[in-house]
């Protein structure tokens, strides 16, 4: 009798990789009368640093602890993987930061299609780095979208959207976590209507689409000679975690790169100068346009992240300038 009941449940396959989407898997895997997660697909395990061997992705580890079968194809378009997915027979696939492009053959398998949780208000910021690009652009509001997946990247019909305010100091990893938690709750809310056909899907306004291109390491170099304090601050928030933001300075007779961890923007403007001063609890950097960036936390080469006060106190020569 129990097997008969379970067989009536909608079968969901979840595709995801990083720790930030583990809450989505956990939410889907809660005991529910109408559906169950029958398999998880994640990126292949990677080699850890310092000889720790091969490490499964956070989603992979979570699925194993929950007793859910895991697939880790090197290529999600491979025939063997497609055949395995077809044998599983999912009614619905759900993706969240999976990391591979899905083929048309894949998308034809689940009877109810594939839904993707995307951390932006589509059609804005389609692509690999929506949260980073939103913060870099200084948006005060973003959101999360649940949309059907089609072959074109992040261009499928919208099932639901939730707007979300952006704090002026929040960094990309924290905002990303918030948006996926909101997206998980929204997905659970809409699934009953989606499975019953009561959801009204809305085509995206493709003419309004913007791209969120993948971030390069080179973009992390801060240039006070070309950008004002607000642009620099937004980039520090956007690139927090990876790749981080670096500032070239001349200090104690040498050119070094400091990684900026936490910054703020002063309400004051000052005469342009490339000298950097210590002001109580932060380093004051005046950009070429006279706007002032306050550096509260940084990481010198080969050292741990530290407060600006601790960094300044450790200098032999209290003189520094940006290059």
C-alpha cells in the first residue's frame, strides 16, 4: 500500500552544485504528499587542496546524507547521462546553480518540463553572474525568478517572481544566499498550482534583457584614477568571495597589492590625492574625482584578512599611496 502511494507522487530530479543552493534541495526533500526527490545531479567531485583527495560538491554531499541517488556527469549532454535520466522518468526537473548547459534532448524528458531558480528579475541579468552584476551596477532592488528552462540561456517563460531589496553594504555571497532561500520558498508555494496546470506563465520581455557575463580575475583590479568611490565600493561588494578586489599601492618603498574586503563610501568630497590616510578605524582613499572610499577591512599579501586599524598599526612607515 505504501509503495502504491509513493508511486503516485510526482518524481523530481534536482540539479545543483554549490552550498548556496543546498537549502533548495532541503526544501524540496521535505516529506510531501504530492512529490518526492528521486535523484540529484551535480558537478563531478573536484580535487581538494593540500592532498585531501577528491571532494564531492556540497549538493552532492547533502544528497548522500539524505539517501538520494546522485549523478555527476562530466557532460550533461552525454548520451549515457540522457539515457540514465530517461530511465529515472522524472515528472519535473529543478535547477539552481547547476553549472552546465542542458540539451534539448534533456529538456524533452520531464513531463512537466524543467524549472530554474534564477537570482535576478528576469529578463534582467541573464547569465552566469546575476547577483554580482546587480551589485556592481548599484541596484537598490533585485529579486528571484522561477522560470521554465528553454535552450536559450535564462530566456524561458516566467512562472513567478519575488522582488528583494538590496542593502547598500551587503556582499554578493550573502545576497545570493538570501535570494536562493526566497526562491526555494517560492518554488514550494507554486508547485501545487504548477502541477495542476493553474499557473499562468508569462513570456519574458526579451527586448529588455541584459546580460550578466562571467566575471574575470582581471576585473577585480580597482582603479581610483578612473572610477569614483561608489563604483569601487559596489565592485568590492560584488566580487566578494571570488575573485575579490585588489588595489595597487606604494608602501614602504615597494609596490604591493592589497585585497579589499569591506569598504564604505564617505558623504564628503575632498581635493583629489593619491595619498591614503588612516582615520580612526578606516583607511581613507580619495579618488581622482574627489569622492572618498573608506577601507575598513583588507588583506595584505600572504597574510590573513584584518581590520584597517591592525594593518596600519603594523606599518613601520606611516605613508601609503594608491598607484
